[in-house]
C-alpha cells in the first residue's frame, strides 16, 4: 500500500522542486489513508491538501510536492521531517 506525503517547500530555500524533501519542507502532511495505485495516491494527496487550512493559505513563494511511498517508508520520512515544520499526521 502507498501513503501520500504532501510537502510544502519555499522557493527561497529550495528553488528546485525536485530538491524539496521532508528535511527542508516547511510543512509535512501525511494523508491518513493508503492507496493501492500511484495515481489514486497522488489524487488523494492533492485532495487532502485542498481540504486543510495549510492548503488554503499557501503563500506565493510556496510550492507543493506530493510523494507516494510505501506506508512504512512514509512513516519513517515523517519521523525524519524538519523539526521546525508544521506537521499533520
């Protein structure tokens, strides 16, 4: 099963969105549902973000990256997230 992690990074810190990771993200959101398909995982990640206050209040210099990972790996990524990041788990 796959879990979506939604990373919100600042273009000031990570101008290249590919470099956006849990370690440098301003916010890390772990979607509470698991999916069997990568497409469903990405769509659920986007939809979940849209429902949150964080998703509705994105700043002009913030970019969103949705990462789908096996559920155990996603949990490990959240635990290593930037300690200063806002986090919804």
